[in-house]
């Protein structure tokens, strides 16, 4: 049973990252600078989705997996480590 639960969670997380990447790419195409964040567990899914959406080099922020089990303080620290990547992506988009 646990295996099927884990498979379901992984499938839903993969679906989420596909949707998030798609939304980020669409917003960028409409002129809205966007920084999509995903965990290192889903890098391959994020790259595949970017390619499917016609933006194979689409940049995204990567943070360590997992995040769902973190305490609020741990999550804040994880977010703090992502800030430089977010700034780089947003300012690169603004200067393009």
C-alpha cells in the first residue's frame, strides 16, 4: 500500500511541476517576468516540460527536496537560499 501512496504523490508532484512550468513560460511570453521554483527531485520533469512548451532553455530555480515536511523556519531558510537564483532569473528577464 505504501508504494502505491508514494507513486500517487510522485505523480501528483510531477503534474504540479508541469503545470507550474507551463504557467511560467506562458507568463514570460506575455511579458511578465517569472521565476519558477522546483525541487531537485523534479529537475528532469521541469526540463522536459520546458522543452515540450518550446522553451528548452527555460531557467528555473532549484531548491533541495523535500519541502513538504519542513518546519516553517526550515522552509524560510530554504526560501532564503533561493532568493539569489530568483533575482538572477527576474533581472535577466527584465534586461532582455
